[in-house]
């Protein structure tokens, strides 16, 4: 365990940041799952709505540095492809 005053503060900060990052990452994963579930169910309207929310969340999480921006772009691209495929199939 840290003994210096500044090291103790740094440890407290890292604990807070870890909790915040976990929250954002979990939120993003759940939004992606909502899109996937709507696509699996074949519900185009719900999938498009969930995709907009997921895209916004992924951009926000990437902006905060929780995930890399390329990872966010990749996930958004794949979700968009799945929703478009559903739209073309309907």
C-alpha cells in the first residue's frame, strides 16, 4: 500500500476513475446488447431507435477515453450494418 501523501491521493483517484470507467463500459455494453436483441427479434423500429442511443453512448465513452475511438467506430459500423441488413430484409 502507498505511504506517501501524494501516492495515497493517487490511489483514491484511481479507485474513483475505475468505478466511473466500469459504469461507462457497462452502460455501453448494455446499449449494444439492446440493439443486437432488437435485430434478433426482427423489430426494425426498435433496432433503429436502440442504434441511435448506442451510437451516442459509444461516441461519448470513446470521448472520455474509456474505450479507444477505433473500437467505438468498429462497434458502431457493425451495429449499423446489422440494422441496415434488417431494414433491407424487411
